[in-house]
C-alpha cells in the first residue's frame, strides 16, 4: 500500500511489464494497464501457478509461513526474488561496524521465542536464501518515508514544523538519524532487478550522516511558518512517560542496544547504484501530500505529541 504504488509506477515508466498479485480490495483503480491477479498469500496462491516471471518483488512478506508459501511456488518460476526485510533484523545496534554482516536475530533464544517482528523477518530471509541461493535479493530498509506514508512517523515532523511556534524535539541535536525516501527505495529495486544485482543490502539513507538538528532545519527550510526548536533531554521525557516511536517518533536514543541504530553502513547499496534525493525534496513532497488528506486525517496523526501535551512538557522543561 505504500512502497507498491511508487514501485509499480516507476517500473512501468521504465517500460517493464508488471503483474500485480494481491487480494483485490485496496486501490483497485490504480494501474489499469497492469495485469492483476487476485488471491491471498496466506492460503490462496493458485493464480500464480503455471506462470513464469523474470523477477518477483515481495514487499509484504511478514511471517515465515507467508514467505515460505510463495517461495515454494515461485522458486523455479523466476530468476530473481527480491524480499523486503527490515533494518530491525539485527540482534542489536552495538556493533562498531553495522553493515550487512552484523549479527541478526535474538540473542541465543530457544526456537519457541522466535515470535517478534524482527524474528519473523529473520526467518523469512532464511527461507528466501535457502530456496533461491545466489539468486536472492534482500533489502533492509529503515523507516520508509515520503508521499503516501500513513504511519505518520516522518509526517508528524513536517506537519508540526509547518504549523510553526515552539516545537519540542526529543533528544540531543547530534542524535544520528537514518531513513529512506520510498521513491529512492522503489527506484533501487527496479535498478537491482534490471541489473540482476544480488545479495543483501542496507538500503538506509541519506547518503551522508544526518543529525537530529539537520533533520529539523532541513524540514523548516521548506516551510514559511516561523518556528523555534527546543531540544528536550531523553531522561526527562522518559520520566514523563513518553516513548520512542510512539509520542516521540522517528528515531531512538543512541544508547544501549540502539547505540548505532542511526549509523548503519550503506556502502554496499550505494556501490550497487542506490541514490538519495535531498531531504528538502522529501519533506516538501510529503507535506504537499499530507495537505491533500482529509481534515480528520491531518488532525489525528498516529504518532506524536498533541499540541497540549507538547506545551505542557515545554513548560515543565523550562522550569526544571
């Protein structure tokens, strides 16, 4: 629902013949010229039987069962299988060099503990690798942002900064931030398929290191509303009951298991041809898209502080 439309449009613009497989329930009006197969990856892949494709791009695989079904059916029906995994597969983010060879999965658990989002993605990766071997393509993106993102983790910031006023920013100005624009990801996918680029890639952006302050000021540059930023200490906010990725969206405190969460190494992806558009472009396009949403959607973001809670916390911080 997010990566898909950007990916399909770019592939078709490049002249590729695209077949879509889904349940046929959402955005069925999109891409009338593409072949559309209806089914359910959980229990009905019959529409895929007896067919062959040059490549398969799997954006929605969540559980090993789901991925196992499609891999079993398609392992002899395509030349490449590109699986969208996640940066979250890594055991933790404490390794000095956080590249694709860093440890993945939980720390020495019994098999019955493999139940989290991270663990399911690790198992799904293994299923793809076992079936496709050298034909495997796996990407590990961070937070994916851009027009169409309804998680609101990045959208919260472009919305908040565009509204202006006194803005609470959690953490330190130097906290490292990584993300990827959905269009950069989609374009890299098509590039990988076109060039038979195989292997595992940390598809994290931007192309050069970005800090918390850099993120805020880059977004501010595409707005016209006066605003000021106040950086509020993590310890204070945690003591006040606020949580990373919930009321404090988009990045974690760079400490403990998340020490290098915002410092993943993307050299392999860049060498394979991945490129990144400027943050200002991502921010402006996301803001423009957000302002086309309904008033209710704009007023009720899924994450972030309410204006009332933000003002309360800023007042407490000033008095601390």
